[in-house]
């Protein structure tokens, strides 16, 4: 019944589009511009009918490009269309930005098969057990972390549907809230870097992918925080929708080797320090030292961050050695010393005298003879070898003193005081159960976090291009998969762990390579098809008609932005984000310059808006991913109903980003001076 409703909705939408084509098209006086608009409407209908997007774009583009060329010169139409196909395909093949797509996708599939997502979910669940709706909150946080490492929406939703949905349903959570948390959290990979959508948008709009990644970081975190806040509010207002965990589920078992210390005191930090002092209660000293090192890791990390911050805050200004320029008489201009000019620098030529004429009578002088070409060094050698000559006194160059560091700024002391207070609070609450939770996070969350920081940090801070960082991430994903598979088999059977891990890694590499090739081919063919389609649309004059129509409305930049985002939001209902980016972004982007809108800021709004493409029926792919692994009693209607509040949160996030653009533009401005 549900499928019938969705089909009726889709067919009704297509019927409206076809009816609009029949009524609004001036069939008696068709121009090339009208053909372009007709092509745009037909492509939406054919995609909704289920035709392959890339080849539909290509076929439509070729046919309508042939019509455009035929209206000018019928004899050359076929040849020009073939030339257009070759040129557009070659342009996609030579686009360096797209190389990052298969590497990031490959990294995602490797991390997905590293067998760490289950450990990550369980450890986050225990760490967040005190929060209302802790299971749903842990689901969203896990989705955000996993999406940052993969960016593959289908993989995140499917895995979390297998792990989190049964756990939430067993705990008495509402089916709608459970489904909404999984589908909304799974789509965070569209926004949070390394996002394939941002790569595609950057290649389409000509915007730096590095700056897009920097700009999308805080909006993605803001959206995840809004999801978490909504879940906590629902759990507070309607406790039956998200009941608290039972004591048995929230209990963390303490290892037997630490039980003597745990019975001696509640605080793990003071207990381990006392054990080092001699009250080990029979626990081996090696075990106590190892647990104390793990306990001190938060303090070591915070102090290391404070040390790096102090080094950066007190770094002296770089001094430029201008000794050679002083000898040449140019130092005053560069150093800004007062030499008679107003502000230093190079002086203006005298206005009255102007440029002197060359001497007319003498003409060009003959070049000097060979003996006149002696260098200053040769003159010095000759003077030194003359009878009675004394060696010139050589002045010893004083050693350059190391520049003094700047005074420590006030904000650093505030930061240091806050860090010390934070550490004092952490260690005051450091129970033995929290120590075990921290160790679980240490084995599941922190390796993945290091991989994410290595990839995104190298991109954002300019150490590597997105392609190079993606290669690092792919290698890191392979290492993670190898380590986690090996440690998992090591606990079961140490003798066969190595051989089993090698066999599994071969299978993982094979599957990941196949899926990567499949996904990358889809993206590249989409680019080829959209490039041909956009060329045909421009040849027919469709872009000019839309530009003239938009400009004729005399919109303000705010009105244009609202109109564009509303259109993209509505397009997300029948279409996926790939089709919206490759088909409709080339229509919006030429208009941005007229309204003085930053393409980077527009891209962030689009990325935040396009998450609705995975959460809105009838093409809400996240719902179908979840339905494929959900229990039979979970219906599509329940999943759709659970997604609707999160769609509203996305609209709120878009409004917040527009009202406070610094959320997305502050980090690119700091790093790249935008």
C-alpha cells in the first residue's frame, strides 16, 4: 500500500510537469530557447521514470545539440555534435579535481570494512549514557564520525540500521525517532568533509575544494549538534519515546586484575597514584603503570595543545636580512627608513628634468678592452699582491642574537586556566567505570579520529591537495582494516590470526576496489553527461532565457538567494543531489556574479540544503536503505514520518547559516584570507 502511495505521488508530480509543458509551451512559434526549456523539463520526467541519469543526460544533450547545430548548418550538424562529445569528455578526463573522488570512496569502503563501527557505537553509547535519549544521541554522533571517515550515505545508513535500530527498538525507543536519527545522521556525510558532493560542486562551479572543506566543517558540526539537541528535547518532553537505559545496560564491567584497586577507592586516578606509591594491593606494578599512563593521556594531550598554542602566540616576527640591500643602497626603500621620500620605498623620478636624452655627438661608446673588464675581486687580488701592500682588515660579523619571544597574550592565560579547570573536573570524575569507557574509546574512536585529522588537517592547512590527502586516507583506511581484523582474530586464535587476516584483506581489497570503480564510473559519466547537456542547453539559449527572466524580476540578493534555495529544496523531493548539482547548478552559478553572491557561500548553503534529497519522499534513498535492513514491522510510512522533523531542522540550519555567514566563512577567512 505504501509503495502504491509513493508511486501515485511520483506519477502525479510527473503529470503536473507534463501538463505544464503542454500548456505553457508556444507550440506554434517554437524557438531554440523554448527547446532548451523543453529539454530541461523532459530530463526531470525521464529521470523520475527511472532511466539512468548519466546516459539520459548524454542522450538528451546529443539530440538537442544536434537540433541547435542543425538550425544553423544542417550539413555540419552531425560532425559538430561529435566534436562536442569528444571535447566535453576530454575536459572531464583532464579535470584533476575528480581524481580525489575514487580515492575518498576507496577510503570509505575500507573504513566501512575495518570492523570498528560496532566498537565505536558501543563505546559512545556507554560514554553518553547519562544524556537523555543516549542511544539516539550515540547513533547521531557515530554517524557523524563515520560519515567524516567515509562520506558514503548508503553505507552509513545501512550499517547503523543493522547496529543501532535493533538496539533502540529493544530499549523501547519510538520507531519514528529511531528511524529519523539513523537516516538524518547517515546523511551528514553529504555536508561534513571529505564530502564527494563538495568535490562535485567545486568542479562544477570552479570553487576551491580546499576552501569548501574548510567552510563546511562548522556548518556540518552545527547540523549534527541541532540533531542531538532535538533528540535530547524529545527524550525530556516525551520520555516514552526514548526511555533511559537500565542499570544493567549502563553498567561497565571492571577487569578482574583491577578489582582490588577498585574496591579500595572510587576514583581511579587517585587509586592508581596511591598504588604507585606502594598501596598496589597485589596488583602488578607493570599493570598499574600502564593504567596510569592511559589515565594521564587527556592531561598530556591538553598540555601539548597548550604548549603548541603558546609557541604560536609568542612567536617573534621574522626578521629579514637586508645587509646586501643596504650595501646596494636599496635598504631604505624596503625597510621603510626616512630617506627624503614621504613613506620610504622607491622615489618618483624628478618631474621637471624628466628623462635625459642620449648624447647625440658621441653616440654609443665602444666596449672597454679586455683589461678594463676586471672584476672588483680581481682588483682586490692585484692590490693584495702589490709590493708592500697590507692585508685589509676583516671585520668579524657579530653572531645574530636569537630574537626574543613576544609577551604571552592574555587569552593564552585564560585558555590555560580553563584547560587546568577542565582537567581538574575530568580527574575528579575519573571513576573506574569511566576509565574502562575511555579505554574503549581509545581503541575505537581515537584511531579513526587520527585518520580523519590527518586527512582533513593536511587539506585545510595546505600540507596536501585533496587528491594527495585522499591517497593518505586510503592507505590509512587499509592500515586500520588490517589492524582491527588482526586484533579481532588474535583474541580468538593467535596461531591462525595472521593467515586469516591476510585472506580477509585480499577479499576486502577486491570488494572495495570493485565498489570504488562502480561509484567512480557513475560520477565521471554523470559529469560527461551533464557537460554535454549544459553545452546543448547553452547552445539553444535556455540559459539566456532563464537569466533574462530572473533579472526581469528585479530581485534583491536576499530574494534571489531565497528563491534559489526554495527551488533546490523542492528539487530535492523528486531528484537526487547528483542530478541537482550537475543539471541545475550550471544554471544558478552564472547569476551569482550579478547578485554579488560568493560561490563558496552559495555552495555551503546548497550542500546543507541538499541533505533533503536523501530525506524527502518519494526518492528519499536513506529511507529505502534503512527499510532494506529494518525488521518487517517497520514500515516506510514510519520511516518517512520520523525523517520529517529532521528535515525541519535542516531548514533551520540553512536559515542560521544565511543569517550568520561567519559559521561557514570564518575558517576559510582565517586560513586563506577570504
